[in-house]
């Protein structure tokens, strides 16, 4: 009898532990972990989850909306208590958000917004303001005169739309500035290099480049260096590689986000929601301009 009771108590303890663990599980579905910015976001979320005693399940969507939906359906089936998602595409993520809504799992979006479904909170930098910062620096650097190139992020991603919007709000008002090329390079360094190589061949006069993120900016800078031309490049995100490139002169500047802080705030907000607290629908994260 004593052995039976001991075994029963042990089994109960294991079940209770597993139940508590499930109750404390939250998920983070990231657009891609092949980008230092989102790795930093993930790291910030993991550190804060550990500090607050939550189990954090992280899944990589590999910039594929179909994979993103499958990831969300997976965590819904695992019955996590809350979903944080960094969308691959603001429109495409609607199905994933609605899948979580149907399961009554609260959703928080990070860095990029969702254009449909019910979202409890959105945590991101003000990308429009960041685009304006980049545009103003570019205009000031060129003295209001010049031909410029814009490398866009993933078409459909809110960050790409908003950064481009802010940038054009400034440069389109500068009568001496002409945008001679504006093409997507999908937030990717290799694509940034390839797209910039093609633009350099097509455009004999380029005075400055604005890329929607540091990865594309670094790719563009490499293409420019190989061409033997000297063209200032402004990036966006403030990744470690981006800031280092500003310091060594490879990039002219970067509009720095705080990726780890976005992840941390995501988990802090998740904890509040799970405790039944009210949270703001939008939480802005401060930007800063990094120059040499």
C-alpha cells in the first residue's frame, strides 16, 4: 500500500507539473530566423520568458505564409495560452490570426501588424517615423539635390509599406530629389546585392540609397564597393552588423530599432493579458538614428 501511495503521489506530481507547464506555455511564431534582427527579437523574448517563468515555444516561418499558417495551427493544437506572431505578410497572416481567434487564444503581433483578425496588442517601432528620419537624413546629406534609390522590403509587409511611406513623405517634397529606382529586395542581404548590381548597371547617376533594412543595405553597399563607385547607403533596424558597418564607414547611417526590447515587451504584455489585465492596443518602441 505504501509503495502504491508513493507511486500515486509521484504520478500526481508529474501530472501537476505538466499541467502547470502547459498552463504557462506561450508561442512565438517568427517570420524568419535567417535575419539577425529577428534572432535578436527571439532572444529578447526568450530571456524575458525565462525570467517570468513561462515556457516559450518558438517556430520559424522561413518567410513563407503557408509555413506560418502551419506553425500557428501547430501551436493552436498544442493548446498554448497565448500566441505572439511576427508576420511574414500583413495580409497573409490574417488566416493564422483567425485560427488562433477561433481557439480563443489571444494574439500579439510584433514588429509587423496583421490586417485582419482580432489582435490584443501590437508592439513595434513607428516605422513611418523611421522612414521620415531616413528621408530627412538623405535630403540633408545631399543638400536637397540628387538621384536616389530605394530598396523595398517584402511586398505586403507592414514594415515595408510604412518605412516607404515615411521616406516618401519627406523625399517627394524635396523638389531637387529624384527617386530613379524603387525595387523590392525582400529584406534579404543577397537579394539586396543582386538588385543593387542591376540598378547600378541601369543608372549612371546615383547619389544615395535608402534600404528598408540593414540586411539589404549591407548587400547594396557590397555591390557599390565592387562597382568602384562611392554612394552613401542608409539602412534600417540597427542590427549589430548594421551598426558595425556605420562605424567602419560601409554604411552612412541606420535607423535603429530595439529588436530585443520588442521581444521582451511582447512577453511582458503576454503575461499581463494572461493575468486578466488590460493592455494598450499599440505599444511603440523608440527609434534612434545611428551615424558615424
